[in-house]
């Protein structure tokens, strides 16, 4: 199987759409002055040490002449879909794992008698014709293919032939394997395990005591013995939740500011719900106070809603459960879930419809139509204008409504 990984994807799309930026350092991310974070850096910017998830302020110091953009996530999704279509022309077994990565199965004899290597080269050529590039790793399972895709970038094609998995993996550091983050790496180091070769020889019982059921699985993966399959591409699943969140350049500390922020974010969620034709029964409010501390609360609505004036006010009321007067808030998020059409609706003996409900629904749809045609800034409420220019502007980095 193979793993296709698009090279510096967001930045590559920006260079595709702005030819004058090609060959120059490009950074997609939030504002350096507003706690922004780098989403993606072009390879020209990476030469200066810039990388994804780096604070934008640090990136500016490393590469002061870089071109900055907050990005266009809708455009990235469009190009991503075109790349997935390229893969689907070769095999129906395509498993997209993020906006810029997908596993695919080109096992000889399954759907084609052609060499997997030849298929991968053709995929790379067709992706290049779209204006972006990709790197591909080929191996017997997902772990090997994933690691192989990262060995040679950009435009790399790395093949790990059957029977060579153990020797390929052995010298690599444990963090080269997906799922091994800084905390797991440190725990492995305390056990004297630094490379995948050492991990492959670890005692499974000791690993199970330390990591539970995932311990023995890590040992098998490090040895190249993982068993994995790529499922057939399926129709997109219905969203389980629709949400939006914003990180603010300066902390919010006053009740009026927080209420305005919640209502403004709820309006974005409402628009997304109506676009998807969804109404939810549960509203969630999330507050983040600093990099390490956050709280959230939920409330069930009396009836399914896509109206931010309904679920947004419920979210405002949830502030009392997660916030104290004067506490600094860095991030505010609002989400709606519970789209089960068969769940019973709480009814009233006397209510035929909430007062003004029909008018609010019509207003919401009219507002959506204006923004869809003329842009988000064509129509704004005071609550929205209040926060214009106060968020970090960091691109969503692949986040989706699910």
C-alpha cells in the first residue's frame, strides 16, 4: 500500500494561485502580533528553520522577509479533492486521513497488473499537473508506508520492499512512528528505548504494563509486522457536530466582551448548520484560558435548532458554568451536535411556534444569501465588528466539522 503526502500543501496552493510568490519563502499562518501559529511553510521558508505549529512571532524572527497569508481553506479543500480524484482513477481503495494525506492500495493483481511503482509515478505526474507536488511511500502496511513517505521530500518516492521492513525501520528514532508523541517518547526513553529497532525487541509484557494494550501493538509496528488494510472510499459521513472557535490576540476579561464573542461565533455555526441542512439538539460552549487550561459545558435544547439566536443564547447562559468574572479567556468556541432525526422533540401544550421564530429563520437565510454572494464582510452585526482584527488569524490546519 502507499501513502500520498502533499508537499507543503497550503503554501504550495498559495504559490500556485500567486505565481509571483514561487521560489520565495511563503508562510501560511496567523498574525505574529496576535499569538498566531504557522500552519504551513514553503520549502523556501523551511530553509530558515520555520515549521508548522511554530509560533508566528518566532517564524518572523527566523525569516523576516517571508510572504505571509492567513490562507484560504475552501481553496485547499478544492485542490485536495482533485488530488483524491487522481488516486481514485487508479484504485477504489483510497482512505483519506487528512486534507493532504491518503492511504491507497495498489497491490499487484488486485485492481491492476501494473507495477505499483509505475502507478505511483503516474500519480505524481498527474498531481504535478494540478500545480502541486506530492511524496509517496510504498510498503506492506500503513506504518511503513507513512514513514517511507517522509524519508525524501519534496517529490519523493520511497519504496520499502517486502522483507526489508525491519532493517528499514530499525535505525529510526521512535518518534518517527506516528502515534509516538513527546510524552510517549520520554516514557520509552526511561525504558532505555530510543530507536524503532530497540522498540521492536522490547518485552511485550513490560510494554503492556507501561502502555496497556497499545504497548504490544507498538512493538509489532516497530518490527514492521502491523496488519492493516485500506478500506474502499465511501461517501462522506454526516457531520456529528458543527462548531467554530476563535483565538483572540488579547485576552477577553469582561462579561460583555465574552457574550458578544459567543454570539458572534454562534452566528458562524448557524450559517454552517443552514448550509448543511442540519439542526441540532445540543449546544456546547468551550473556553480556553491559557495554553494548558480549558473548560467546556453542554446544554440540551428543547427542540432542534439551526438558529444562532436560540442556541447562541443557550451558549451565553453556559458562561456561568465555566467562567468567573475577571478571568482571562484566550479562546472561545461554540458547537452544536445531536442531529438524530428520530429523537423525540420536547413539545408544549400551547405553543404552535415560538414568537418571531419564522421571522428569525427568514432573516437568517437572507443574511446567509447576502454573505454567500457578496462575501462575509458584506453584512455584519455590531458584535462581529467588535472583534474584527482581534483574532490570531491562524488557518484551520485541516480541521473539519465532524
